[in-house]
């Protein structure tokens, strides 16, 4: 290769001028799409739902640990438990908020 077209930066030769063709761009696009598909396929079977822990629900709703415990014991709020950690589905928290929504009517 003609050294006048190259410059050195550290231990790397950097090409100063290079022609990029439409075929090069299409090949690059196909490469990127293939990589994205590989990543998505690898993640497709993975668990993606974000469950909330008790302290997060307490913060979100502004309630105490005792209130949350009372709701669990009364069956007011569904939960899952693994080991000593209790998890809540964000959709269930939202449903609880909607259920307790108050509508004010003016006369």
C-alpha cells in the first residue's frame, strides 16, 4: 500500500483516504442487523419483568412496612416470595392504586 496514504498514530496505521462504496455500506448494514438479531434471539427466552421489593413499594406508595405487611396478610395486595425476599408485580401495585382512586364530584 502507498505509505503516503497512511499516517501513524501510536502503533496503528490510519488510512487518510478511503473510498466507501454502497456495497460496503450494505454489507456493514447486514453485519449490524445480524448482530442485533443474534443479541435479541439470545435475550428472547430471558425473564424481563421487573419486580419490586418491599422497600421499593413502601417508598413508591409512602407506606410503612407494617402497612404493607397488613395488606399482604389481608390479601389486599398479591406478592411472591423467594427465600426471605418478597416481590411485588408493578401491575398489581398500579391496580391497587386504581382500585382506591377517589373521584370528587362537585355539585
